[in-house]
């Protein structure tokens, strides 16, 4: 079976179900049970053809086997009755425990024999001899579980899972846990990784099945992960419904390897954990990292996907967690691009690599940056030609190899990362884990020389000030006054030709703000850090902006400087500080560097980027036009 054929079958099955079973997760459950049903029937048939006995559809239940179920002379009502009886049979105590788990309490959530028969006929197109394609079908179903996103449970892309598993390098004799296993992707990947490493005996397979442990709070996720693991290795997986953050009964269990992408979001009111955590927090991402760190064996290893809040938020619980990580277990941080979890979420994430045996042997933390993971970052996640994952994997594996061998790191100079000493990470007490924060300002991958944003004679950094909002006499004047509302978040670089607010001459004097000349670059630098614009009119602004006035237009053009500054946003965010609002100071802002090619090269770069932006703008225009046409057609049909 070709992949497209598998997609077509899955699509047809979902189309048949959608009127009766509207939720994707429930559709997945129905298709999954039907696939396994046919798969088990084929196993019975294969066993009997070799002179053996059926294992599942025995005795009076032989009539429920798939081949008989799909007999052309069956009426829809007969198919409905036999399929229900067959599922009840598979949920009985004398079948394989994994199968019993899948079908226990299973029922068909609608009463329409014709739809059920048509649905089963769609499933019948699957070739059960091609078990790899059954796995493909299951992966496609899991990709459609966008309903999980509301709980912060974003499905982890398989190539990211495999990347993490290969770095952690689990072995067949090790115990492996995913404490928020969802559909079992990490555990299935670990099984496949270990299986590829060497032929497994029957005893190895049984031990490995017992060593792969998953917890999830949702019974549906337990069922889906059980299916996933069953399809991959045909053993009884050790997956349980268990609340990792509030239950204590397994608190004393420890593991050699932990792999996880824990939920990023907490319910309103937070989590109510028991009192055995190191962290005093109700944030799920903090508690899960705490749990994982505390439940590794003394030489244990872990790969954890975390949201950016864990990396740099300044709340006490986050800071204390990072301090414990750096002091006891953290060996590397891998920054992933925002959009890896599209279409479910554009959240920015990183991967923490923990190794309790290696961390005490090094005075460093390694930081790596993945800018491209082989797919674009749009909603469709289409393949592209750029993929940093292999290069990052090679570099981090070399780093870990040197740590294990006790070899020096003096000449270790990764192209995709950097090393920072633990002392440097700890020096301001924040234990910030953003790698850009520790990048030397002398590092430069550009072929052109770099200049600081505060370079005298080339740029001048002008900050603002603000009169009190309860002093109306200073507002509604003749001087444009820029605020964040004039720099929309969805603009790449805003072009400011007018402003929502204006200020009077007296207000300008009251605020000590300065008029910024036209064609300067304005950058938000407080709380919301990194929105960039070019003012086409003279204006003033508040203290939440740093503004780059170009003093030597023979060396730099505003459009190029604005583009270059957009690349500095992660570094700006990493260098920001403050208790109530994070802000990058004028001094730190002025120390940021950009490459400065000749003016003619700047013009070429700007023209190329603007060309791309025009293409993107035209695409959005066509989308909006199509949406209007669709709505018009719907309205016309409705009115008729």
C-alpha cells in the first residue's frame, strides 16, 4: 500500500464517521479499534492455515471474524450485531491483556447499521499483512488529535521524538518512563531505537515491554498509547492511568531514562500537587521537570521538551528549578524554532538534556540552536531543504562523548552552539537558560564586519519618557506619539505614518522625551520586547522603546537596520531583566551588534526581503478574497 492510499482510506473512514462521531479523538478511537479487529482476525486466519488454533475469535465467536463479517451476503443489521459481539469478545479476560485493555468497555457510540457497515468496508481496504502501513495509518490518526491542544498536550512531531531518543541513547536493559505519555510516541520510538541497535531475543522483548512505562491522566490517552505500543512490538505495554503530579503511590519509583513532552498549560487555579516536590509551584511544566529530575536514578538520563517559561521566567519557582538543574543534572539545552508544534500551537520550546552521571564531571552547560527542523513553520509544516537536526545531533553527541571519556573541551567549537560555564549561568542568580545570553559579542558568522547599535557617529540610541496619564492637558496635541498599538504583533516591520495618540509641546517637555527624526528604527524594549518599526514621520515615544537614529546615512539605511534588529530579538529577550516588567537597558541595547555590509549590499538584501513580503501579502489577499467568496456562496444558499 502506498502512503497516499493509506491517507485516502483514513480520510474516507473519518468522512463516514464525522456525522455520528464529531470529535477527532473519538474518530481515532473507532478507526483504531476497527483496524486492530481486522488485524487480530488475520492473525487467527494465519494461525489456522498453518494447522494451529485461533486465539481471539474462537468457538461461537468464530462467526465474528473479519472475513465472515465482510461477507457480501451480510445485511447491515447482521454486520452491526456481529461486530458488537466481536468487540465484546475481545474485551474478555482470556485474551492477551493488551487486547483486553483496548476493547474493555468498548461500544459503538451511534446506532446506524448502514453507516457502520460502510465504515467497516472502508477499513477492509487495509492490507493487514502490511503491518508497517497499519502503523502509518495510526500515525496519521494521531496527527489529527488537535483537540488535545486545549489542554496543552500538543502532539510531538515524530522526527523531534526520534532526535531526542537518539541523543539519550536508551539501552535494552534500562527502565524507561514517560510520565505524560499521551499517545505513546516516546515509548514507541525508544522501542524501535533499541530494536534497531541489535536483534532482540524473546526474553529481551518481554523485558523491554516491562521496562517501558507510561503514565497519563486520561483513560483515552492510555488506550491510544496501548494501541501504539501494541502495534510496534506486540507485547503488553506498561501504560497506566496515573496523575503524575497529584498521586504519591509511585513516588518512590525511579528510572534509568525519562523521555517526555509534558503538558505546557495548567488548568485555572493551577495544579494542586502533594508536598513532596522540591518546587513550590502550581505550574505543570515546572512540576513535571521537578518530577523527572527527582525520579532519575543516580546515573539516569532524560530528554524533556519545555516551553520558554522554564528557560527564562524570573518567578522564584522557575529560578530555583533552573538552579537545581544546573547544579545536579543539566548538560545541554537545545533551542527549537517557534512553530514546531503547528498547527496546534506556535509556542517556542527547548529541549533539556539531563545526565546525572555526566553533569558533575563538567563545569559547563552546552547550548545548541535548531533554526530549521526540515519543515516550514506554517500551519501545514511542509518539508523544506534545510534541516539542522543532523548537525546538532552530531555536535551534541561529540560533546557527550568527550564528557564520558574525560577529554578536554578547550577545542570544542560547535557551529550550532556554544559552551557557557555554570558559574557564568549562575552569576546573576537567574540561571537563565537562553543560549543567546551567553553568546560572546565578538562572535560573528557574517562575512561583513559588525558594528554596535550604539556606534558613535553611525547610530544614536534615543529613549523616551511619558507624562502621567492623569494629566490630560499634556495630550491630544500636534506631535505624533508612538505606542505598542502602532506596532501590531502580526507586522514583520511596521511602517509608521500616523499614530493613535498625540502629545503637546508641554507634554513633550514634561516627559523629557525627544523628537525622533523620520526614517529611524523604533524597537519595543519593555515587557513586549522586539516589535520593530520604521517611522516615516518625526515623532516621540515612551520609555518602553529604544530608538535607533541613523546619523550616517552613507553607511546604513533604516530598512536594513530594521531587518538586522529583528534577528536580535532572542538576544534582547535573553538580556532583559526586571521584576515587574522585563526590559533591556539602554546600555545593553547599545552593545548589541549587527553585521554591516556596504550600502549597495544592504539595498539588495532589503529588496529581496521586500519581494518575499509582497508574495506573502498577495497570498494573504487571495486567502481573504476566497473566504469572502465562500461566505457569499454560503449566504446565497442559506437565503435561498
